[in-house]
């Protein structure tokens, strides 16, 4: 077993997804409500944003409250936008957390235009 204090950045494991169509499962009214509640709240807490090849990474504070909100966002978002891969990286000292939203071609445009993030 590898020493727990050893970190090899070249060996990261990410989930894969079989869904490649950029289709939101929500109605127009549900999308508008989501933009005014959940997405608006998350957007106000973003500290940094990094563009990735197939999506974006968003930096947040690392408080338990923020981590809980990010986990709830992921759980609910998977039911409407199942084409995303959601990755959450949380520092143990509670200083920061990063949410990565990645997906098939067009995912970045979807994040910008449909989600407003």
C-alpha cells in the first residue's frame, strides 16, 4: 500500500459518462426557478473560475456549509443534466473546495448560456 502522505498528481481517477446529449430534463419554468435559487446562490459564492478543455472548475470556500450546498447541487443537478461529470475536491483544512463541471462537446457553452456560471 502506498504511503498516505505521498501524492502522485499524474494518477487521478475520474468518472466517465455514457450520456453525451446536452439535454436538460427540466421544463422552462423549472429551469428559470433553478436559475433564481440554486444557481444564483452558487454563483454568488464562486471565488475563482478556471476554464478546462471540456468544462470549468469553480473555486469556493471550504466551509462545511458550502460543501453541503455543493453536494446538494450535484445530487439534484444529476437528475436534470445527466451529461455532466461532477468532480469535487475539498481541502482537509477547510480553506477551499473546487467543483469541476465537465462533459461532452458543447458543455462549456451550456454552462455559460444555460446555467449562467
